[in-house]
């Protein structure tokens, strides 16, 4: 298998080795006791291999996967979604309900249709249970404004309902609890460079003419032997400025005495005096978990790290629908010492970013130096086993439940923070079979394919323009922090957060969603697209995944009809069909 990074032993060390004291982040002595290795995933009983050959097999029920399957079916082909996620719709139906859109004029096709259906749903006054439609409009500002044909804020269960409706209308088959056999165990069957079938741990086999990897992690592409990378390239690799280690450009969501600064980036502000040591100001006591002794290299150098993950929480302040912010099982107050020290160093802001959703709910994201993100805790996730991924997910859940509980109740948290946060709780009518916790962790980045066209910072800045666009991006070049380290002055600091706005939308190349020639003739990758770390930070928005899913499916149908490889699809004919189906390929 081709990889562009050093061997796993040096590039992706295990959770236990990277986090020798991870008990402090996950209550690992508790998590591991609760999570036997044998229950990493729920799979159906072994089944005989089906002889059905689908036109399009989509692995991964993300937003991009749903749209891809729906588009293929609408074009008259048989399509199936083989899903290892618990929900349908990926992060869109797992609390990313305050959509990061960039420029909404670039969102067309089936992606736009989804948000139009959201608006239609909320036109029904009966669905407004905790507030009026007008009250939501007043506090959200943009979602129901006159003249808008779409709505960009919605509740998680509404998103999944709409995806289910689209799937049923199109006649797409869905198989749940289906986990691809990985790590060279025969999960992908190939004839020369053509995938003929994918095999699940249950024994189920799905045969197809075309395959689409719609996973956030890039599991199918990796098992198919397609080139990929995990981590951050160095700036020199593609002539970038915002890739690799970024201590000086990281000016937001850091420990600081000063207010966060707008871009363009300025020198890193003076770090607040937050001690990184177990015993404050005592280096001999060792580092708190998750803190590295130094950044690990010079600015601009590449490394294995990925931007931090979190769960996007669905919270509400409606008393009748509110579940208390109780501590997690195995809760140990000492595990959250860095949060307390942040406040004691002078931080007075609430470390969360609430995004308005209907019915007095919010989509709660990370904000400031210590918050929802478990910084450094996701590095191993992209290539981890299913069991190890579950451990990492439980570590994040432990961290976030603990943070929310402390923000609402602990005396070492400023009173005004406690007063505000204690008015909120988990939404009782969401994720009702999962203790009101989101089904899916926010995998902000997993593997990224390396194809014949790698999207880079140059594309995002339109210094290079793809001649074969299949969609457009317009969101900031955006990365959450990737690590915590000790500064030369001996204080804790975060590194990796980049938020650089774009002057205009940019074109996403068709070649970035298909493998290199010579690797796979019938595979599309509309989610783990070929891109550098910083370019993916802009591309990785759910509307864009849907856009690319539609384009991938359209090209897949054309490849079937014309009996050509994915690399040889006629771009001119593809472009004509995409435009006819409402895709936006130019901002001109």
C-alpha cells in the first residue's frame, strides 16, 4: 500500500504511548473497564455474499454519501449505501446544525435542495415546540430572512429525517452496521486496478461497478491501495505558507492575556502564565497529559498531527426539554486542572461557541484555549482500529461531559460563567437512544487522498485555478489547534489554529476526487479529497461534501454508460450535466 508518511510505528504511535497519563483525559481506567475490546462495533450476524451487482456502491452514510447515492439513483442506476456510522447524514445530522456555509451562492444542486427542504419543514408552525418561528428568526438573524430559498440552521433529528426521505424517494438501499474489513484483511476485492467488491466484518459482500468512499476517515480508499496522507505537510511540499507547525500564526484560541486578534496574523501574543506541570510551576512533577515539551519542530515543518476533534453538542435552555449537565462516569476533578488554571490566569469568557438552532437549541462548538476540543487526542484516529476509535471517542466524551459539568457548577469557574452555562442542558428530544449524546464525533480530518491533482493553499487563494471544477469552496482556510506544548518561558500554549478568510470562491478539481492513474479505475473520493492539510481546512464543510458527492455520482454514472475509467470521464459532458442539475462551477 502506498503511503506518503513514515511507518506507522513512528508516525502514528498508539494512544497509550502518546498519552501515558490519558487517565486524566478519558478516565482511562474507567473507560477501558467499560469498553471491552470485543464491543467496538455492532455488526449483524454473518450473511452469505450477495450476487447482486450494484451500479454504484457508496461506503459511508455521510452527507456526501447520501447525496451521491441519491444522485446515482435519480440518474437511473441502482445504488446502495453501506454504512458503518450509527446515523444517516454524518455530522449534518449529528449536531452540525448551524451550517458553516462560506458564500451560499456557491451551494447548488442537491446540496442546496437539502437546505431548501429544511426551510420547507420549518414552514409548518406545528414543529415549533419551544419557541415561535419569529423568535428563532430574531435570534438567528439570517435563516428565515425574506427572500431566502433555504434555511441553514436545523435540529439534528430533522436533518436525518430529510435525508431518509430523500433516500426513500430515490429508491436507494441502505445497509447499517456494516464495517469494512481493514488492515489488509481482504476488505477490498480488486481485479487489476478495478474494485469488484467490498467485504464487511459480518461476511456481507457488496459487488459493484463503481464505488464511492464517502467516509470521513478514508477507510475504503486506504484498503483499496490508493495513496494518502495523514497529518500536516510542510510548507515546502506545495509552496504554501499556512501548513505544518504554526506557532506564530496561531493567534486565536490560545492562552493569552490579550483579546483574540483578527487576521492578518500577527505575532503570537504573550502567553498567559498557565503552568503545564502536574504540580504548578514544578517541572520535576512532570507535564499534564496531552502537553508536549516543545512544538516538535520549526514553523512550517510537517508532522503527523491532525486538527483536534470534538463532539458538537446539542444543548437547550428550554426547561421542559433540558437534561442536566451531569459529570461523566468515572469523573475525576483533577483531570480538568488546565481548565481551572486558564480561568485563574485571567480568562473571563465562556469557552464555548453556541450556534443557534430552532426550538431553543444550540450547536455548541469549541472556543478559546481550553474548551470542547481534546487537543492532541485525535492524532491516531484516522488509521486506528474500530475498537481503538471507540476508545478515543469515549475519551472525548469524558472530556466534554466533564468540561460542561464544571462550567456549570464548579467554584473555580467564574460565577458569571456558571450562571450562564447552568441554564443549559442536553436536549432531551435528541439522540434519545444514546443518552442524548451525539452519535458521531466530529472527524474534522482523517486520511486525505493523494491524486494527480492536490488542492492546496494556492487553489484557495485562486493563485492556481483548476480547469476541471466539479464544485466550489469558499470557507476560510480553517484549522483547529493540533497540539499543546511548553513555551520557552515555561508556560502552556496551543498550536495549529488557523483562520484565514478568502477573497473569493475557488474551484475544486475533478482530479482531486479520483485516484491517480494506476491505482483504482472505478473509485471516487468526494469526502477525503486530495488536498493539503490547510486546503482541506476550507473544503471540509458539509455543503461542499454534498456538492462533491453529487459530482462524483454523476461522473460514476457516465463512466458506467461510456465504459471508461473514472480518470477518462469526459469532463465537458460532465460539466454540462452538473450545470443542468444546478451545480455551481464558477463565481463569474
